[in-house]
């Protein structure tokens, strides 16, 4: 029974991803009403900032851990992107479509639960720090990569940046937000992942087989690049114990769902990016037991 516990815990994280996406897939096939513009706008401007704030505001870790995990998060994404660029150029694949998906892992709705299972509350706290940095980069650099240009005004209009700033201020001052603030942001934050996964399933309903095969190849590349980048970062920073394990797990997570949102907004082959999200999540279900055995 003990041998089945890790697989059961992993299934508890991964299976809901597929079930909610399958619901969106069936919804689209049934030709029921669906407003992708509303869901994308709501996720970017409301539910995700609330998710980041409510998660960070509950942390009890020190400032050194905050800086270390921020540096590790930046390093993992930068190295993955640097390694992916020559591969994409050699394959003549557009950077705007594939580079964000290969650089940004799903450190939130998948990485945080996995780290909680592997390392308990401490691991979850470190994973939230990793995810907070990831969220800031993904809502600043992510749109720039997807759009092919940098828009300073767009960065300043990104709510998740202010959510992180407020959460850091709460952590540094020890201020306790009113209960109604905590409850409201938690409720709205809980909407983020289901809405995005549902939208993902809708996109997959129109995915062609040719695109699926390429997406699966890119999915495997994301996991390989993420692991290589994470291993390099923990060695360079000399990380050990729980912090080392969390960085390796977070960096090796599948393609983040937010990459699909940016692809949808800028019309960068959203169906192929959707295939990468689901394909890499499926592959990670097979690779996570080995990865967990390594880090634990």
C-alpha cells in the first residue's frame, strides 16, 4: 500500500487537469456557448492576481528564502529559454509560438501541490515563492515574447505585479489583511485554474493530428530542458535539501497554462500551445515518480 501512495498522490494532482480540460472539450463539441475573450480577460486581470496575493500573503518564510527562490526561478526560466532558442531556430519553428511554452513551467496549480506532497508545508511555501517570481516574469516577458515586442504600458497595466508587491509588503511589515480581504482574494484566486483548464479543453477540440504530433515532441523537450535548467541552477547556487528538491520539481513541471492564454490573445497557434500544455502534463504523469524518487 505504501508503494502506491506516491502514484495516488500524483494522480490526485494530474487527473483533475485532464477531467476539467475534457469538460471544456466536450462543451465545445456540443457547440454550447463559450466566450474565450471574457475568460482570458478575467483570468489575467482578476483571478490570477488574487491567487498570487492570497498564496504569498500566507507565507511564514524569511527574506533570504525569498531572494534565493526568486533567483532560482529566474535562472531556471532563463536557462531553459537560452537552450530552447537554438533548437527552435535550427528547426525553423517560430520563437513567438514555442519559446514561451518551453521557458515557463506550470509552477502554480501543478508545481505547488507536488511540492507540498514531497516536502510538506515548507516545500509548499518555497514553491509559492518560486511561482510568484514565475508569475511576474510570465506577465511581463511572456506577453513581450508572444507579441514580438515590448510594451512598457502593458507591463504597468499588469495586475499580477501589484499583487506580488502588495503581498511582499504584507510579508515584510507583518500586517494582517482584514478577513474579508483574505476570503475574497482566496475565492477569486480559486477560479483561475478551473477557468483556464476549461478554456484549454475548448482549444483542444479543434486540434489537428499533425499539430498534436509536433506538440508532443515539444512537450518532451520542455520537460528535458526544464530538468537540465533546474539541475544547473541548484548546482550553481549550491542548494541542498528541501530547497534543492523544490527548484528541481518546479523547473521540470510541464508547460504552464498561461502560455496558452498569451497564444490565444496574440493568435500564436493557440491550438498547438494547448496541445503542448496537455501533452507535457500527460508525459509528466509518467516522469514524476522518477523525479520524486530523485529529489526525495
